[in-house]
C-alpha cells in the first residue's frame, strides 16, 4: 500500500507513515498498520486520543507566546505529571480506594485533558514533553519500582495530624 494512501486512511501525514515505517510499522495493509500502532505507540501521543478534534493548525506566535507555549508544554508536564506520588497521596488522603495501576491510568487521563485544554488555549497542536512516569508501562524498567512506591504511598496510614487536616479541608 502506498504511504500517501495509508496516511489518509490512518489520518496522519505521509511523512509520519514513513517515520513509523522506519520504526517497523507494516504498510501492506491498514489492519496490520493499526495493529502495529496499538502495540508500539504511546496512545497519548496519537491523534485518536485528542478529545477536541484538534486538527493541528499552526498559528504564528510572538516570543512571549512561544515562552508561554514552552512553559505549558514542557515545564508544566514535568512539574505536574511526573509526580504520580502526589496524585496517589491526594487520593489516599481523600479516602479513595484505588490501586497503583489505577493511579497511573488517572494520571494519563489527566494529562490528556491537560493537553487538550492547552491546545485549545494556544489554538494549535503542540508537542508535549513526555516524562518518564507518563511513558512508564508494565514492560518498562521503572514500572516495578514505580508500582512499589505508589503501593507504599497508598497503604500508608494517615497520622492523626494528617487525618485532622483532611477532615478540616473536607469541610471547606
């Protein structure tokens, strides 16, 4: 199948098809290409996960807008989304019963919503800085230690002070 035709069917550029082909994506059929993409791509970095249907129209930015875009797409993801322990702690302190795997799933969905809102705010499709935590999966090297740390956080007992702080904050 020609790259341009496969690109049209997948809803991506023919240049992206060529890049993925170099990474091993089969181009003999749409089905095999889709199956390969499901197995080999981080779904959070594909068009199919865009909530708002953003088509990636690029607008010209001035330098202040470029700094804003850089901060929102590179700095903030590192600060907010590479800290799954913060989410686990907040959920535990709120009394939410959740597994470490569910914390990671929630972290991914929060990041997807964040990307959608930033793209809407900046009125263009952006490239986001993926953090080690966001790209972690059961096959990655950091997964066992990440799951162990999240399980530790989720199983910690609240100290009397933390418990009273939670109680006080829930009444506001």
